[in-house]
């Protein structure tokens, strides 16, 4: 063989030849690339212009619960990041741990509480840090606070109805509503999105351009072909089973609150502060599939 001699049996040469070290475990990436992440500068500031969209089944936002538990026990971190079956009304061992041990230690018990998340489709209009994202559709997970801001846009008071005011149809792509998504590091040390706000494009423009029959068809095509089916998130087969989650609970607890077998106690847990590095976003839901008919969406959009 060409260039083959006794030096070829050197470990580095052999691993270079096969392109991998067979003794090293492959590092798996669990980040769901369908979800948009607003990147931040060195001062923890971030900004993008996004538009909210319905999916091809007319679903526009989905309430979910997510397990985002990280425990630091005696200097060793263990974590899990997965959707909780609480989202579909099923029992969740992490939520049960939160409830059962809340009176014992509220601060630590809260680490097990599944967090409320609201998922929807978004179209990136402007992303200064990642212009390659512009024009693309992603999923985005909003906090409860942000979901309440969206709800306030869609809700009219009785007084507003009496005055004939119109609902701000932020999920209607032909109405021109966009969100100025902004984040900054608050005095508490946590990242805040409170300054995010909705605004309407001027001159009756839409995110697809001036309103016309061509614009409408472009909008419909984009939604049919590029949005993600939100109903995928509430299919039972897409959640870890109760037993699987309980094994994960035992793995990260190692005896905390009597869960697991390593004999640790709640006093061994370090509660992370705002300055600690957050765990990477993880979403394990499979790719969405749909066979929705174009006419259904056309009727929906025309009636908005």
C-alpha cells in the first residue's frame, strides 16, 4: 500500500486514517434546529423583527409544559430538558416531585416544576446577527409572560367593543403585524424580554408586500409548505413515558429527597443563580407532517 510502513501503526496515525477514535463516545447534539434562538451580543442584548403565523391546520399557538431541571450535587451537574406529559394531562414524576416536596424546601422543589411554554410558528423579518435567517420560518417557544402580552393584543374589553375598536390580529399574515423581539440583561441578572412590542407595518403592507392576489397566494404557499404542525407536540407518542421520566428523575437526583440511591440530601444541592450558564435548549419532538388541503387554508385566510 502507498505510504504504508511501521509508523502507520502509531495510534495517532491509525485514528487519523479512520477519521475517529473508537474509544471516544460520539457527542450527540440535542438542539432542535426548528426552534429559533435570539442571539445576544457581549452585553446580553438581542433584537429581531418577527411575525407570528398560523400553521397549515389553522392552529396558531400551543400551550406546553417543559422539564428544565438542572441539579448541582456536590459539584456534579446533571440535567434534563424534555417536554412534560403534563402538557396533555398525563402524570409527570417531575411535577409530582415539585408538589410532594414543596413544603419541605420550596426553592429546590421549584427546580422540578415543569415550566409553562407557548409554541408558535414565526417568520424572521429582520435578524441583524444572523441575516441568513431572514425570510425563514421557525418554531418559537414563548414564556408565560410573553404569551400574556400576545393575548392582550387579541383581547378586546367591553369598552373597546362598544367603541368599535378592532382586534389586533397578530397571527393574520395579511394584517401586517410584526413583533420587535428584544432582550436585555435586567438588574436581577436574568435576561428580560419585557421590552418586546408589537407594531403594524405602514401603508397597509403585509410581511409579503403590498396586498394583492399575488401576495395572498404567496402567503398561502409559504404557510402550507414551510410552517410546522403544532398538533405534533401533543401526540402522546412524542413524550417520554412515565417510567422513562422516573428513571431520569432518579439519575439527576442521586438520593435527593429520597429519590435515587446515592444517599444525597437536599442540603447537597446548589441552587444556580442568574450568572450561571443556562442549559442548552432541547426539543425532542419529531418533524411535523401534514396533508392539509390548500383550499382549507385559503378559506381560512380569506375569512380573517
